[in-house]
């Protein structure tokens, strides 16, 4: 490529805050002594990290659009380095990779670091790009918490595409709002039967795409929600931007099952809302994994879904699982206190 064209292209990409240099994105992994998992993407075009936030409408709109201007790198050779071990895999067609292995060395509870590299496939095994990530090994814990995101703690208007896109396009992760009281509830749950230094694990499972990972993580950081592992939906490209959040909700069931199987000795608390399929998915989890779920929390969002949701709640409660179907978070906090989940 001629130098002047390369310079011009670099200037345009820099102005758009995009890069066509290979990028490795690593999402928080999890596991225990039996199995560890780390997920990520390799991209050959993608957005650069956002550094400043503003209320300017056009800037927020384009910042959201940039998250979907991605080109995945298929069949890339990926190498993970962790705790003296090396593991390799290749990316799928959409640039996604999953590294899953049984650790040779003893694992230590808490958050640890991993390094994931995109390796040249020419025999030299030189590093083309790399990124540092984290992996979470829960402490011995009485409870684990699995929470939906949109309309569970983040006001999103998921069932109304126009409202959902409006808030996505006009707000940024620092100006988006959580429901009143939800941060306090989650912080209390993180301490349930635990200590300040050893909080309970949180898993955030959503139908939102991996494109929004940095966006959601920044929202959680800004609002001081418990640190946790994110399990999101397949990355979308720009042509599918208007379908954001419209993934197959049934895949959430599979992700939740994966967590339950990873930590079979934990008791689980499921948190969601009635705007989409959380009630059906959580009822299925309670039915298929008897004795594993301690409580279910469902935020009431849509009045038209109330009757169907209450029928599912009856099924859940018949299984001996505590359940709270609430409008205001204060109701959920009172319920958590009533069943001994949190203590003031």
C-alpha cells in the first residue's frame, strides 16, 4: 500500500477513533481447580477505547455506532499464558475464541491475570497483538449470583426498540441510570454470608452483544456494582446494529447452566425481570437443577406479562425456592432480609 494512502487511511481511522491494527479482546474468565474458561475476540478492525464522556448527543451517537464497526479475524491462532501454563486455540468465523482447560498447577481463589496473544501462523510464532485479561476463581462461598442486565439493574426499555435505541444512542455508560436502590441491593448481596475481602461471585448474563462489553463494564464500574464475570451474546457487525439486544434469549439458559455446572456446590440466586424471557428461563433452571437455586428475583416491567409471570412464580415457589416479584427495589431488599439472605 503506497505510503501516502496509508497515511491518509490512518488519519481517517484516527478521526473516527477506529483502528485496523489487530486487536485482542479478552473478557473476564472463571473456573476452579477442575476447569478454567476464558473468552475473547480477535478483530482486524474495531473501535479504540473511549477515554472521555460527554452529554453531547452526536458524540454519544457515534460512540455507540463505533462499537459495531468491527471486522473479525477468523481462524487466528490464539495463545493464552496463565500461571506458567500455555494453551492455544483458533478463532471461529466471527473472531470469537474460547479457551477451556484443566489447570495443571494449583489455582488460587480470587482474581488473577492472564495474557492472550494473537500469534503469527507462519512458523515464527511471533506475537502480532496481545491483551491482558482476568480470570475469577470463587472463594468457598455460600451463594453465587446470576443477574440479567437490561431492565434488571440498567434501565434499558428492552421491549420497545425505539426507546431502547434512543437511550443507547443519546446516553453514554456514565450517564445511563440504574433503578433506584438496585446498587445498594447488589452490594448487600455481595456480602451475604461473606466478608468484605471475600465477596460472593456475580455473573452478569445478558442477551446484549459482546460489542457492548466495555460499555456495560464502565456502567458497572461507575455505579459501583459488584465486580463480576460477563457472559454476553454473539458480536454483531454494523449492518445488524438495529437488532442489538434481540439475540436468542434461550442461549441465556445454556450460559447459566454452564455456571451451575462449573460450581456445583454453590447455592444460586437468580435476578432478572419480566420484560423478556427471564421468568421462563429461571423456572426451567429451577426445574432442571433441583436444590441448586435458593431464590429468584424478578423486576416487574410489563403489566401485560404479569399474569404469565405469576404462574411461573407459583411453579418456582412450589419447588421450595424463595421468590420476589417486585416493582421497587426496596421490596426486593426487604424480601432478602426476610429470608436471611442479607443482614443489616
